[in-house]
């Protein structure tokens, strides 16, 4: 159900930045979503299709790009990527320190809109 709230926010932002006097139709919304996000692509599109009925965004496609999980070592400040399944056993590849901070992987944002 988390997708519904997020999708409503995405639609509102897209409509806010697409004034009807300048935009005839929103064709696509390009999103970046972190690999650690619990948001499911197909549910986002499903809710978007429902919420966007009778708006400039009706029929628009959500184009989703997943951003990698990035960590920063608390000891040497080395930044590195990890895979989702490695999140439970994080170790800096530079100094082997195990205290690291998540710097990306949970975010979601609109990259750009395709409009007519």
C-alpha cells in the first residue's frame, strides 16, 4: 500500500510541473528508485494508471531506473557499492572496517518528464 501514497505524490508533482496552458499531455515520467526501496515497479504503474485517469498524465508510462546501494566507511571514508543481498554483512573493501553509513539506495525521485 506504500506504493499508493508514493504514486499519488509522483502524479501531483508531475501535474504541478505541467501547466495545462503549456503541456497537452504527459507521455512518460522517468524515475530513479534505490535498490533498497520496497517500491514495486508494477504496483507503481498500476496505481499511477488508476490515479491519473482524466488528467494530463492519463496513459503515461513510468520509466524506472534503479540506483545502486552505496556505502561510506566510517573509518577511512571510502565509498563503495554493495548488492542488496550483501547488506547484512557490510565490510569496507579498503580497510575491512564494518561500521559504514548508507549514502544511497533508498531514495526515489523524478528525473524528468516527457510531455507534448
